[in-house]
């Protein structure tokens, strides 16, 4: 079974600064996706960024980027130029890929990020 | 992308009653899932809703307590049966998946249940 570990229950950052959220995972699978989801107080889960395990290049989406270390099973999220709207719960998630497509998401416990003005 | 609508968004229920949550997706999707989330906590998968067949339940969740239907590729229901205060939680529908969508799962806004 896959497990996802987020070791930082809470973090805070000043507006405009950079913050990195940590995530490690455990799996024996070779084909999988990794995700970071954001859940603001409104409760809506929003995809922040996705990484395919077969890709060596780290994914980036505007101010968000990941550091994917497959051998170390590490998948950290870097948020640059933090904005007040980035305040949310961030979940790291793992998805195994099968021939039929994708499977369930396994979530970490989350990191509560607060961006301070 | 896929837009997911859940109903009800919140409800207050009496102990011993049952409540059915509906999940409607605006496009056909491969996978549909039901998650439970306690306030401030992570998401725990209840089951995979299989189209045209019985749902696949995770350890700790049983069909008698959480019956699930999925009559087609865009709709699913989750019933929380014989509720107790321990069932007070947020229930989220998730849909999408498949390599064609890059594996992304989309989420409804959740249904917050309070059991008195």
C-alpha cells in the first residue's frame, strides 16, 4: 500500500517571500502521478500542480514548482512570491497508474499554510 | 476539466436516520470516488463508485453503512445509513482520472453533515 507523509502540520510565510512544503511517499510502483492540491477555507479542492513519475523534469505552474526526487521518494512544493490568496491547506497526493487508467488518490495529512501581510 | 455538483451542501440530521448525498458531473468520467474529511483533517477514501456494479470499499467502510450507487458515467449517490454523531463529517465526491486527463481528479464542494 502507498503512504504519503507531510511532516509539517503548519507553516507560515510573509507575503512576497518563498516557502517550501515537504512531502515524502512510499511505494513499490513505477508508474504513478503525484499531485499537490490546495483546499482554501471555502473547502473546494483545487489542483495546484501534477508530476508524472516517468518525467525527470520538475513540473512548474507559474509561481508553483516542485522538486521531484524519485529515488528519494520526495516531492516538495515551492511557492514563490507568496500571496495572501495562497493561504490554505495543502495536500500532497499519490495516484497509481494501471492499464485501465488511474486509480484512487492517497493523501497526506496536509500542511496548513498561512501567508502573512 | 469537470465540474462536480453535490447536494446537499450541508445538513443537520437526527441520530438513527439516513441521508443520501448526490453527485453530478458535467461530463462523462472514468472514475468516481467518495471521500470523508473531518474538519481540519485529511481525506479518507470511503469507496470507488463503479458504473453498473457494486462499489469497491476501503478497509473500515462497509456497504450496509455507506451504500453507493452509480447508474451512469456522470452520477453517483452515497447514503450514510443509521447515522450517529461519529458520522458528522464532510463528504466529498471526486471524479475524473484516466491518463487522458493527466490523472487529475476533480472535487465537489463537499457535503457537511452534522448528526445530533
